[in-house]
């Protein structure tokens, strides 16, 4: 019943929550019928039917208050960071609230024996919002559009696993047909990769693989995502866009699963961060993200605290001591930094609960997450040990420090207070005086690529739930583009490369575990907190998606589909 | 002009304008109050190390976000640092921002305005057109532009405020120099009997300097405000330096939950602003020849 | 008079040119290139950067870029926004500028009316309760930054006395709070100056003459005092336009007013060169026009100050 890909995915998921291989095989045996290798299920239908006793409101309109900035456009294919609502488009795969990649516009996913060629078969009910059929050609064209250097898409490197994609994107070859994605017919898309890549379906579920509507692009150019022009294939259609004020979505009448969606319209006002939580508290919106300053106040109120939910926004805040310049070119100094930081205080006190202490790169609940005793011990908070670690370096006893600057980019969610806390800790324990440099995003990133920063305070938000994203995209030493730090290590690189093509999930996770240990042993980075966020839903909003553990999973960077589950009750 | 429009008594010739101004200033209660507050702030800034109960970087993580209590009379900030101490140290930075920025404004504006006024002609024309261009820039926008170019930091704030604020002073200086020039030729030599530098220093200059002094006095709180605005946007002073403006800008988001974080620095700025306003008003009234008695 | 007007308008051109040049130079001197994408894990590849630079016209030498900008600007084409991909700068500002204009105008009208009213009240009843009340109100209004004041007002009028929304720009109810917040500081300044100048005029010789002639107090006030007292207030209006224009950034953010103020910071952080140039020029033209109007009004109000006779 399950094909090889699904099997591996399922095993990975189960492994990360503790289900061992033997149990998994037992499970699998129970699920198999014939020895068929093809997938038959599509999206698991978890749409919540209104619970008994819930009286649906007459007007099913949801007002969401989590958009702080006017979207740059709705052209996700070209500009992943356009800041719009992603579910206006639909990809071949998508993520469930448990962060498992499942087919969406596709109905079949299969790979060849070593995982270097993947074939997707589209479902026949898949349509664009103007009634046209969604074809494999749309995806092939869209992916090549993203890779085309003329498009200058900010995350074109996302698709570098496709054969010849990198060469095409860098202008080394100009023949589009050489890129390893091809529509075999209207409903079959084949992706030929540079090598075995077991995580490819997971990759395809991320928003960077969303399609664009070719006729509209060719007709309207950059204006094709204006509300009057846009044609999309997701559950929602952009109905109206009052620039800088709000945009509205309505249910896509041609979406194949529209009958399971209760909401009719979604109104999204643009609420600048300066406005805070006031619109939500004034009942002008039904949903908002809770800013760090307001959490305690909401939790203290008996009524309102019911509306607040906690969820993991998969990401990691970490320090990178740049290994090419003093004082962090000494391993001992880096180790001292690792022991000088009290992660618990930063997570609980300084970030007000918007983080939990981190001892590795991958946050909890995701494949590849480790947080065991050994790893924690390696980085435990121990001021005496920290100071002792400096023995043998020119800074023994915490003296003679050179000028040190912690650089960060200006961002919300307590990033600055956390950096200041780190400053205080480094000063207290290691007598290391530091300056905090808060840079604008562009300036920060430019200096980042040049490895011009000394001690970097940076966060990584997971793109897709696979360790490849954390380890390869951030720490791989031979990255051809976007190398964030100067640290690199042969052993680490080998492990990552091997893990990339490894098909057996257990072996793969073991490789990543080793890689993490190498990273930690050389203190290539110092993880500090995993990010946690809080959302508030008005009591009349029901049907919120939940994961297997029963926690609410709102829209985030990975899972995005709460609008299809929500319904409004009378109030 | 300076000696017309008196009401009643003749000026006693032994009392110069300066002395008279000082006397009048002293009698202005609000101005005196303002002056005392400013002196107190100056002392607090200078002796912060002695007065402040804690160092402004001393983080007490276990006491973060505490409302005013016995240990921390004005509460603690997100890192558990004492607000009172940070406010006292903040006086230092805020005073610096106010005074140094104005110093830059004066050192750019007065020479430019004087040049324009003294030489006249093409020089004047060119300079005044430059002034027009600067006037057409909304001030805060230009400050943000310059801060983006230079990056965050205290020195850059001085530069940005200095580079944008000189215009008014230049205009005033020029106007005063022009008036002085007119007087030199018309009445100065004859009317009083004594002529030349003596007349200038004792009678004319105080009047000439008056609007400039007043403008500078009002410019100081304005500079502090600008710094707060910059911090609110995110291009202000870098932590852990404490400044009132930086505290107001950064803690505005906490008004509903931890009001004391934003209210106390705001109050500090407000009090400073009021003090300078009273002093400025007082100085202007004191130097105003029409109110001489 | 006509001559003066024409001369002033003609002087506008080199002024705007100089403004554009200064902005252009500062903009290009700022670190952080628009070719660096907004977010993400990598910089653009060199091929992509070249393409983008060509599209933005950034591959030409600086003087050529400036020239192209000027030629296009004179035809009303300010280019495409680097940040907002679906619209041209002219479209964006065409929507946003009228909003800011209306907000600013309303704020100034309120500030002037209330400010003058308060100032007159205080001056006429000098040293009485009203005087102290209005002076204190003015002091408080001007010494609190408007992004702090905004939150207090929202608390007061949206939560405590729930009559107004927390923001938006849909109808008249939405206009109230942003306008009041923006008007408070200017109102205070106008009130102070009105009071001061009225006091000066009231005690001046020619008023005593009018009184001696037998005119009643009200007649004296309305006929002579107000007109002459208003002149210093008029002096303020020029800089106040500028202050309201720039202060609007905070008010527009907190009350989510879709005006131009927000764009300045957004276009700076986004290194949106066409937008930055257009925003600065917009403000420049607006301020210059306002200053001209103020100068003309001077001439209307005070025959002694006839425009055209200035040095």
C-alpha cells in the first residue's frame, strides 16, 4: 500500500518520536496488502466537521491579524519572500500539522531505486481558478522560471538538487531543457536529480516549489498577481487587494476539495507591528500572534488566557563565533563561550517563554532532533569550567580581550533582549566586554556572506522538516553560495554528503547525529534557544488544526492550511 | 531699534544689557525652576556612578520585568536591570545628545549664516539657496537617511542631527548680522556717543545673540526627541547604552503590560523638555529689550 | 506680486534638483544593496545580480542613472518599486499621498483652530485659571512623543470609552484618533505662540490708542489684536507643515493609515531607490508650496510686510 518514499518518510517521522525500527516493521506489515509500490491515498482528510453542539455562524468570514506588512506581490514562484498568503497556490505536496509531507496536487509519488529520479502524477481534478486544468507543464515551466537567472528569484538555490539547475541558474548553461525537470505528459512530472536525494518529496512540499500561471505571467508581467488579474490553483483566490489596507481571499470554486472547507471569505488587514495586540483586543480581528511583551498580561486574565495557545515555530537562535579571527580562532575560547551561557535563563526569563533551551540545531518534533544528556553535558552552563577553559589561551583568566562585536539583524520576538543578556553573561563569566551591533537586514547579510562578522547572533527558521535543511543549507563547508560562516570541517562535510543520498532513514539519522557531534566538538556554533510562539484565537473560532499530540498548529513557515479547517460559530 | 520702545524709566548707564538680562532672568520663577532642574540633571549625569544604586549593565535575570518595588524603586527592565539606575545613567547620554548635537548645529550654522550675512551678494545667494534646499527636506526623514548611511551609534546621531539642524540657526544668524550691519552705518556711531566695539558688545550683541540662544535652548529637547524617534524606528543607539530616548522607543511596545518601562523615561524626557522650554522662554524675555525696566 | 510668485516658483526647480541630487548621493552611499534579496539563505548568483541590475538600471554609471531618473521624473514616470513588485511608484504614491495630505490638513486645521483659541483665551484672561490650564495642557501635549501619546489615546477612546476603532482608514470614525494625535503637539506650540504674541500686542502702544479712542474690548481684540497676533503664528505654519508631515510616520504606523509616511522607512530599509527619490521629492514640492502660501498669506495679513520687498 505504501510506496518506498512514503515508507521512508513514515519511518523517519516515527523514529523521531521514538518508534524504533522493529516496531515500525510491525506496523508496516500490518498495513501492507499486495506488494504494490504505488501510493493510493492523497491528502489525509482531517478537515474538522463542526462538532456536535456547534452552531455555525451565518457569515463564515475569518479576520486574520498576523500580517504586519503589505505583501510585495503574490508571486511566490518568483519571490518566496513576497509576504503574501501562501495557500493561494497549491504545490505538488504539502505538510500536515505533524509536518509530514503528503501529496496535494499530486496523487502519486514514486521514485526510482536510488532516489535520483522522482515522478509525480497530478490528480485529474486539479484546476486553476479560471477553470483551466492544472498540468505538469505548469510545474515544469514554473520551476524553470524560478531557476532562470533573468528572474533573479531570491531562493532559486532551493532547486539546485535538480540536474543542471545550478549551472543554469549561474548562467553556465543556457538551455532550459537541460534542467532536470520535465513534463512527460499533461499529468506526469519527472524530476531528475543530481544524485540520490531521499528528501526530495519533502523539498517539493515547501512553498518554494509553488507554481505560477503561465498565461497570466506572459500577459500581465509583474502585475499578474493583482487581484483583477491573478489566476491561482490553491484553496483560496485573491478576491480584492486594497493596497496597504487589507486584502481579502475567497474560496476557490475550482479547488477539488472545496466541499470540505467551511470558511467562505478571509479578510486580512495590514497591521503594522507598531499597532501591537490592540486590534485583536478590540475585536477587530479574530486571530493574532502574541508579541512577547503582552504574553504575561494575557495569561493573567482568566478569560483571555483561554484564547492563547503555544506552538513551536521551528527555528533555532544560535551564536556563531567566527573561527578565522581572534579571539574565536581558539577552540578553547569557543568552548568557554558555550559554557558561559545559561540557556534556561535566556529562554524563561529574557524571552519570556518565547524559547526553550537548545542544545542542537533541529527543534523538537522534527526528524533529526536530538536533545539527550550527552549533548547537553557537552554544552552545560558552568561558569567555573568556562573560565578554566581559557587556560592556555592568551586570554587566560578573562583578560586581554580584543574588541569584540556581537552582530545581529534587527528583528522582533525578543532577539535584542536575548543578545543583551548574552552580553551580560559573557561579561559576568568570562569578563569579555562586547559591543552589540544591530544591523539592518541587508547590511547584515552582505557582511555575513563576506564572513566579516566576529560573533554572530542569528536565527534559522526551518524551511522544510528535514535535517538536510539545517545542516547542509547552513553549515556545509563547501557551499557554493550563501556560506554563513567561515567554519568548515572535512568530516562534517563528508557525513552530510553521505546522509544526503542515504535511503535508509535510521542510517541517515545516525549520520546527522554524528555530524551534530562534530559540529559541537569543534564548537562551530553555539545553539541557544529553539523558538516558541503564541497565538490568540477568539472563542468563536473553532476547528483549529491539531497535531497528533493534540496541540494546536496554526499557520507557520511549514504547515499552512488552518484556513481550510476553521469554522466560525455563532457569537 | 534696540533702545526704542521703552516704557517709562531710562536705562541706568552703568547696568549693561547682560547684567540687566540676568537680573530679569533671576526673577522669572519658572525659568529658575527649569534651570535648577537642568543643573540637577547635569549633576546626576556627571556623578551617575556615585548616585545610581546599580551599574546600568548589571543584569539581575531573576528579577526581570519587575514592577516598582523596594529593591528597585522604578522597576526592572527585560534583563532585570534597575530602571532607576538606567535612568540616571541615561541622563548622561540624553544630555550629551542634546548638548553635543546642538554644539554641532551651532558650529555649522553660525559660521554659514555669518558668512552669508557679512559678504552678501553671490555668496549670500548661494548659501541661502542651499538653506532652501535643506528646508525642503523634512527633518526627520533626512536624519533617517543619514543614519541609514552611517549606521546606528551615538556619534552618528550627533552627526545626523547636526547636519540637519543647522539651517534654522544659519538663517537666524544671517538675519542678525544683516541687522547689525544696518545699524553700524545708521545710528551706532552717532546715537549713543560711544561708538565701535563697546556699543557692539554691551548693547547690540546680546540682542543679536538672543534668538540664537533661544533657538539652541529649544533645540536641545528636540534633539532628545529625535533620538527617541530613531530608537522607535530601530536606528538609534546600540545597547547596552542607556538613554531615555532609546528606552522610550524600545519599550513603547510594553506600554500595556509593563507601563513603567516606557512611562518613566517619557516623564524624564518631558521634564527635561519643559525645563529647557521655561529656561528658553526666560532667556528670551530677559534679553528682550522691549521688556526692559 | 505676480513677479514674486513667478520668481519663487522658478526657484523651485533648482531647489528640487539639488534635493534630488543630495538624496541620490546619500542613497547610493548607504551600505546594503537592493541587489541583495529581502530574505533567504543565499545572495543572488552573479548572473542573477547582473540581470537584476540591468532591470533596475543600476548597471549604468551614477551620473547616467541620475540623468535617466530626471528625464523620467519630468514625464511623471518614477519607475517601478523595488519592493512592491506589482505597482509603479507613481501608482503607490498616487494612492498614499492624498491620504497623508488629508490627515495632515485635518490635523493642522484642528491644531490651528484649537491652538489659536486656546492661546487667545489664555492671553485675554492672563494669569487666571484658564491661562494656567491652557498653558499646562500645551506643555503636556508637546512634551510626550506622539508614538507614546497614541497608545494612551487608544487606551482611552478604544478601550476605556469604547467609541473609536484602534485604527484603519475606512470612514470618519477612523480619522478621529490619528488626527487628534497628530494635532496635539502643533496645537500646543500654536497656543503658546499665540498667547505670547497676543500679550505683546495687547500691551502695545497702538492698542492703547485704539482703547483710548473708545473702542470696546471685543472690537479691539477682533479688529486689531487677532490680525497682528496671527502673524507670528503664520511663521510657525511653515515648519509645522514639515513637522506634521514627518510625524505622520508614527501615527500612520500605529493607526494603520495607508499614507506616505510609512513608505519612507519601508523604502529606506528596502533600499527601494525609486521610491526613496519620489518620496523625498514629494515632500519637497509639498513643503515648498506650503512655504510659498504662507509667505503670500503674510502679505495679505500685514500690509507692512509686502512680499517682493524682502532682501
